[in-house]
C-alpha cells in the first residue's frame, strides 16, 4: 500500500542538525552569515565605553520548542574599553552568547528563504562570561555597584539591540525562486519548522514542506519526526500524489495524444480512448505505487471481421540511481492475458491466428509502456535536470538545502514516497586566495598570504624550512598537525584545530616515493593560521631518494584582522566673525578657529589586549599627552585608550598624517594611516536668494490697460489712447 509521509506537501526536505550547524560554521568562516566581530556601546552603572567582541565558530541546536532554534556564539580575545568615569581597558574577555529565535520564511521579490529574523519579534539573548573573565571584571563591577549577573544581562540587552539594528537576519537557506505556474517542478512556496527528537538518539532536524502549486495543501505542524536515514545528512522526499498526478498525469496524456481531463487524479483513465500504436481501444489504464515500484494495469480491445480480442496487461516501472549518480528508469516485461472471440467461419479458415491477435495487442501494450516511460523520463528525470538534479553530482539547487547547500549528491532512491538519499554538496563559502607547491633543496621561506617563497625570511614569512631541523613558524603564524586527509582539511576543519604549534621537527616529516602505479611512504597533513590570520591547509613530505622537501598548500581568503581609523572634529574656539557679501551675492562669514579632533582606532578581529603606538605629523608619541611640531605650529595631543585627541591653536591649520600601529595579543602588527586637513580659517557662505523678476510683453500689458482712465489727468495734455 502506498505511503503518504509528506503531510500533504508535494515535497518534504529535511536537514540534520549536524549538517545545518556545519554549514552555518563554514559560512561564518566566509564572513557571509554573521559578522565575525561586533563593537557595542556600553553604559552600565555610570560607566560608559565600548565592548569589542571577537566571535569564534558558532554552533546551532534544535533542542528548543518548535520552531525555535538556538544559536551559540562563543567569543574570546575580546575587551571592554571604558572612557568614563576614567579610562580603563579590561582584556582578554571570553564566554558565550546564546540567541534563541523562531525560524521563519522571509520573502524577497519572487523568492523565499528560511531565516532567523531578529527584526520580527525579539529573540531571547543570554550572555555568559567565562570564569577568567568574571575574575577580570570583578573589581570593575564592584566599583560601579553591579553583580556579574547584572553585567551579563546588560550585555545581553546591548547584543539584542545590535542584532536588530545591524545584523537583522541569519540566513538558514539562500533565497529560492518561487512562482505560481503550471510546471510540476517549480516551487510555489514552502514552510519550515524544526523537529526536536526527544529520544536518546537526539535526531533533530530542520524540515521544509514544499508546495509546487497553489492547489497543494500541507500542514507543516504535522511533520514531527526525523525521516533522514541513519547516518545521513538530508532527505528529499516527493509525495506519491505529486509524482502520479502532477508529474506523470499530464505527460501520459500528452504521450497518448489525449487531453489531461481524460485522466482522473492521481492517474486513472476515465473513458475509453483510441488505443495508441494501431487499431483498437484502450478501455482502462491506472497507475499507482506498489512497494518500491510504479504498477500499471490496463485493458485494451481490438476487433476485425469475424473476430474480437480483449487483453489485460500489467507491468512495473522502477526508479534507481545509477553509477554516475543519475536517475535510471526501467520497466519490466509486460504480462498480457488475451481472450479472443472468433466467428464460426473464421474457425473454418484455420486456427493459426494467435500471432495476429497477439501482434495487434502487443503494439497497443508497447505504446502504453512507452508513454508511461516517457512521462517519467520527461516529468521526473528531465524536469529535475532542469531544476538541478542531474549528472554525477545529481545536484538539486532549486530547493532549500541549508545556508550554503548547493545540491544533492544522490546515492540511492526509494519509491514510496519518492525518496532521494544522498549528501548535500556545499557552495564554497571561503574562497581560495592562492594555492601552489614547492620543492626545497636548501632553506626556504613561505609567505602563504602572498603565495610566495624566498631563500631567507622576509616580512610576512609564515613558515621556514630548514633541512637540518624541519619546519618552523615565524611571527604570529601557528600550526597544528592533524590525522585528517589533505582533501578533507577544509577551512572549517582547520579553524577547530588548536593551532598553537610553532614547529614540526625533521623526524616527523615522512619520506615518500612515487613509483608510478605504486607509492611507498606517507605525507604529513597540517593546518596553519598565518600571521595575518588566514587559514592554510598543507601537506609535506621528503623525497625518499634525495631528502628534498615537497610542500603543497592552499591558502583560504577568510576574514582577517584589520585596523581602521575614524575622525571627528569640533570647533573648540572661534575668533571674531567677519561678514561680507561675495561677488556672486552669497552671504558669507569668516573667522579663525581652533580645532579639537578625535582620531579613533578600530581593530577588527584582532585578539585583545592590543598595544597601540601613535605617530602624529611624523613624530612618534611617547607619553599620554604633550605637543608635537606641526606645519603651522605646535599641536597638542592626548591619548585615551584607542583614541588620539588633538587640539590646535586659534587660526592654526592642521595638515599632516596620523598613523597607528596596533600589536595584538598574538604579536601580530596592524598598521594604517589617515591624512587630516583642518584649515585654521573657517568660511561659511549661504547663496543669496535671487529676487523674482516678472516680465510682461507690451501687447499683454496693453490688453490689461484697455479702458483704463487715469485717476488724475491735466487738461493741458491730450488723453492717452492705448490700442
């Protein structure tokens, strides 16, 4: 008996919690799903400042009342920088932020996506500092009269405000095109919910109910169990009704040259029609799911002079996945039972007519088999090819498959309901910056950020090969050896490695010999975080015959630490104001001014604490305050945390460069400069408003004055006649 496991939807898609969380983490490393850092304005207990938070790889869980999702964001190497009542920096801070919100469908033009939309209602936010951070924060909180719980609640409120104002959404799928058309494989809309499996197996998943037309029903709340095969990451299931009524019914009607109204849903002939492939009549045809096959039953009649035949036939159609990953369709040999009725005189002619009748009925049955097979090929295989299922990958890109899911790599198929099993192919979320390999005879240095090598270490060198000792890192670069294969060491896998090592001794680098079809030895796989913070996968080995190093690598272009400078300026003092009108009639004021400016350093993704070194107008600033010579006189400065406060004199033009070097907790230096130009005389002009000028033509004026008699006239003058 056919099943109905899609809760009334045309299609059911389920993605396991583990797959969803892995996709989200990979997307985070690419900087596409959640900002890697946030700067939050802080105000608590009379203290004000900024909290700079550096996030680590997030995790996602569905152990919540449906359809709510938990998003856990660990943070580390962060800081709290207060500016009032006194400058104070607390670092490094770490802990977790947990966000719980309902998954929902959001629309954009002719497309839909599943998302955590923080602007639609208020998500629950919880902040929990780790033990080390609580110890660091203790004296500060005591000074402002707050407990750690109050501080965490305050931070949670600040995070919520940022989520709603800047982050706004976390996308759990790309936007999927939707349309209300006649195609059975075009999505009309979809609904989403979560499945929180309370059994010991804890098989949670995200579930999508997909409708291919406005006529389809479906209740997403009826999807309460995880149907993904054990050990699998996803499930794509098409309902039997969708397969028979929407995919095959129209195609069968077209193949038989009949209107679709000749067939009731899901697929049953409702009248006798001319038989295909020759003379005769098709009186019955019905298709339904039986077990893991489509069963087709039919009846055909044929007749001629002195004879008539009735044939009942049956055959089965199966769908499977072939070695290339494509959908394969096969039919069984039809079983045909024919009853023949002959007139008496036909018997006298002879009894060798069975072949004739069998041939006539056989043509009819063959045509029906062909029509059914073509309907599946065109309606299922070809339609899915156009929608994205095809080839060795068997990708299905037009359905929701997670944040970076790009297709389904099919491995098997079950036909009741039509169930496609496989793994989700992912869109590369972290682009490759460079990749290469080198053979080293003597010492060699590698700059993985630039993708270059040199004989001696240079600025930016990440790894150095020494034939006498092995491999060692330079600067802030760190590495970790792993037992994973080189191909499986993707950015996500690298990011969760400890990445604290600084060397690989020569004894750990194996010898390897490539002997054509045979090989002897092994290769060492390890991950690196470069001095700039990029992730690198590496594979190293020594030539078994001459000891030369062979190093292969791929550098990913994940978000890295950067340093920005912002500037804000105010007039601190103003001299006498002169007013004048310019040649173009503008009203202007001019006066000498003294400027006060704040240059602020904004490090992104840099582990705190950070040591800043400022340079103003070519002079390195040694103390917290003082003066430096400028192009137009001395300039006063004051350093407050990551801010440089500048004060000029009345009438002084400040025209020079500000530079800052920021050395983070890893010892990595960020450096940037900003040109400032504030003139010592400030002139402001407001354009004059031109007076409205009215022009009247003489003829128009004459018409207006016709019949006009002056109120005062002298007899000495003739009357004025206008006309």
